[in-house]
C-alpha cells in the first residue's frame, strides 16, 4: 500500500566524496557561490544562500568521487517514525547516527541499489553572522557577491541497476510520487522521475548501462532564472570549469540546464526548473517511449550516446 503523501518535506542536503577536497571546496564557493559553514577534519559543510538549514552540501575527502548520503527531512517527528516503520515493514534495515552539525539524530538506511538515505526531523534554523546578514528579514542569508549564486539544492539523479525497484522504494517506502518515466521497447523502465513536493521532481533514477549498483549520475542546484544558466556557462569558460553539455532545455521535465564537472570528478547540473510545478493531486504518470526518447533529450540535441572518463552520459 502506498503510504500517505507528505511525510518527506524536502531534500535536506547531500554528501559528495572527492579526492580533491580543497579544489572541490573552491569550485562550490568561488564558482557556484556557496558558503562554508563549518569543517570537521576531512569534511566540509557548505550552504546555498536560500537554505534555512545548517548546510546544503557535505564534501568529504575520499580516494574516489561519488555519493555519500542523501538526507531527507520529514514533515514531523511522527512522520519520521512512520517512514522508519515503512522501511522495516518492507524488509529494510537502518541505524541511528548523530554525526552532522545543526541536526539531531538521523535514521540511515539504503535503497535496493545501496544508495544511502538519511531521514531526520530535528534541525536548527540557520542564523547568519553579521557579514552574511540579509537586508530582508524573511531571507536566511544575503545573496552571494561571487560566482553563479545558486539558490538551493534542487534534485539528485541516481544511477541504478534496477530503476523500477529503486523507484518503488521511493514510492512505497518514502511516499514519493512518480511524474514521468521512460519505458524501453523491452518493457523495462529506463528512468523515472519522482517528487516529494510540488516541484516536478526531487529524485531521479536512471538505468546504469554498466549494470553497476549504487552510483551517482549528478546532483543539481537551482538558479533564479534561465539567464543565470547562460552566465554560469560564461563563468565556466573564464574559470576553466569543464562543461559537459549545455546550456539546453530538457524535453522531459522542461528543465533549462548546464552540466559541468567539479574538480573531484562529480557531475553537477545547474538548472532552472522553477516555472514548472506539479499542482494536480491526481497528476498522471507520463510515459515516454524509446522512439519518442530517440527524438532528443533537449530541443534539437540528440540523446548523448558517448561518454568520457568522467562517467556516463546525461539523460535528462
């Protein structure tokens, strides 16, 4: 049975591993405009200016790039325990940790592919120091005066060995709603987009062509306007940031986007999906066929088939 909607309030933050910690921190602060809000040994906590919580991103030094955990804030303490019960009733397991500043206990579990998810309720609201205090009292922090100035963490795209099994974990265990998907000629689901909110998507699962489990495709940060995506491309050229593709507009979900890589080797999307919301409570799941998908993933841009050493090609 599908659980009640609304137990997951939103994506809280995500963690990335990087073999180039200092360079990765410089990318997220100087190029994207995030602010460092604490460091603990080989882990750095960063925040976007419109985040009401302590941090939006955790960077941790590791030998290889990749994903640490995705943290989801619940809508209440009761909602947290409902989701924990759903995890356990589905045959999953989890553990309690208290290892991040600004947060209480987190319940750490995993989807079928092994991507780590942390569920939590307790969270301190951010109070900006004097030098970051905004002029408007309903803003958590002043807008950055450097880089792109991304507003918030928008979504995460997981690579998965089995898209359907992982998407159903989000739906049946966590309460996400599916909005769009790709069904291959074989009948398999090649990708599915899901949301916890009125946004058209918060989480995506894309088939990993290598058959591997637990990998990351990208994380995405939202900008205020499409023009800031264009500016981000100019800044990338000026600062030596590698552009993989874009700016373009996706067919699925209609997102105006740019794909870049941070120095540690993780793919980062800059996106402007702010004009498209899913307000219908009975929104139908939109299915794209393989033939429809072959027409292109962004305006006239054909679906990218090749890949380089950084990883697999973007799909939408």
